[in-house]
């Protein structure tokens, strides 16, 4: 079972948004990820964001409209110049390898912002950012700016929608390893968001329940350590 009760918005996601209609007149997300339409209000193409915003931490922290474009889901966000993901868009985007590659680039952009690096795209294994970038200031920013918790929830939902739940697992287990073995990323707000929201944004029931079990053990038994070795072994299991 999940470690914490499932919030209503996450349950709607787990159910596949059954009450959300598909408006075939809307295709802004598909066009943006096809590099054909600029996002609003930043007026950027997806490839321009990927090329120009890596390492621009102040910009990524202070601007908020881009996150709805980089990680579209079937929910309204705070940027009403974006559109919720339509079901017909989702199917078209999932079938396009170039769009999926762009989505992984978006994920890598945000991982760098949070002080992390995608080591293996196929398994989802992460590490801390390697030199010349220093992960510790990024970790401190992550813990101190609570709006990033909401961003992660959106990222988790989006990756799951696009069949990339292995990336969610890699992120969650990396954070758990950092908390359990290294004493990092342990702020109350971050752990609360992780336990109740992020860890439940996994549609595969068996995987979600297994993750919940690992998190619960780490929270309730401080003598038990989720090690880097355990993390790397877990990421070898196909998901």
C-alpha cells in the first residue's frame, strides 16, 4: 500500500482522468513539443529552452509559466496561457520518438536545476550533479522553495502519462537514498510531498505499493538504511 493516503488530484490521475473530455480543437502541447509553436508567456520554442536555459537557475526558479509547457498533464495549472493536455495529443506525442526524446531533455533540464543528473535513460538511475556544478546549493534551493514540490508532482504525473514511469522510480529512489544514507533532502515539506504526492504518482499498482513500503520502512525504522547499492540494484529491475 502507499505510505500515505492518496490526495484527490492524484487519485484522478491514477484513474486516467475519466471525466476529462478530449477537445480535438486544441493541440498547443503537440505543436509546442513538435517545435512548431512558442510557449506563452516566455515566447520560446522547446528546442530553444533546452539549448538556452540549462544552468540558468535564477530564471528557472523565478519564472513559473514554462513548467506547464514542459510537462503537460490533463489538469489546469497556474499558467492559463497554456492548455491542459488533450487525450488525442497524448496519443500522438507518445507515438513520436522525437517528442519523447524532447520530454526526457525537459526532465534533464529540471534535474540539473534540482542538483541531479540522469545517469541511465533506460533505467532511470540518477546521481548527484557532477563537477563543475555543485549539487549542495541546488539541494538547499530545492528544500527551501516549496513551489518546487508542486512542480515535481506535475513532472511525475507527466512522465507517467507518457509511459516513462521508470524515470519516476529513479527519482524517488534517488531521493530516498539521499535521505536515508546521506542525510540530504530531509526537510519536512519535501518529505511530506514525497510521501503523499510524488510516491503515489505511479500507475503501476505493484510498483507504487513496493515504493510505499520502502519509504515507510525508511521513515519508521531509522536504523534501516536504503543504500546506494540497493538503489542501483532496484533500478536494474525492468519497469
